[in-house]
């Protein structure tokens, strides 16, 4: 998993841009509406000129956390907005969405909006914390990679002179 990251460091992407890509990608990957994160990562990646391969890989790696965190954000939204606890089952939600989309929005629209508000409060903090945690590590990886990499032959195809 680290080899592609290290390879990106030697292909012109800076540790700062890589840390930003991973931080933003992981925050977007946890957006509390199922089926939106790939497009969200694509659009934000284009706007911020982030590496699409890395941001989508981070999005995929965060998938196991996505559904449990959606549940947590829904519950945190209920607490934040003093809403009564609403039990729900994914199968019921899915069926209602496909059979009666307007009823789905009436029943779950406010719940989704509250979860989005919780995400919008936490995502910037997550991005800042993760960015500052990753940056020293990625800078060190880039430094080690540059010092360990052998020198390339000169433009004429001749190997470098032996001292």
C-alpha cells in the first residue's frame, strides 16, 4: 500500500499535496449519504486539483467505516437537534426510497440533513488533524526515498563515473 504513495512522491506530487489529498479524501469518503462519496471526491478533487487516483483509493479504503459512521452521525444529529430517537432498518429505508421517493424524503430528509450538519462540523477538524499528522510522515518518506534512490545515468546513456 505504501509503494504507490512513495511513487507519487517521486513523480512531482509534494508531501503537502499528498497529505491534503488523503485528508480531504477521507473526510469526503465519510459523507453521510450513501452513494455520493465517489462523485463528491471526484468534484472536490477537480476543484482542488488533487490526485484523483489517490483520493478515490482513500475513498475506497474508508468504505468499511462509512455505514457505522452514518449511523453514528444520525444519532449525533438527533442529539444535536433534540430530535426523538428514530429506529430504522436499512432494508426498510431502501424499499421506501425505491417505492415511494417523496415519502422517503418526508420521513428521512430531516434525519439526513441533521447527519450532514454533524459531518460538516466534524469534517474540517478531521482534515486539519489528519493533515498535520500525515505531513511529517510523508516528508520523511520523501526525504528517505530521495536519499536512497540511485542516481540516473546522464542524458547520453552513459553510467555515472565511478569515484
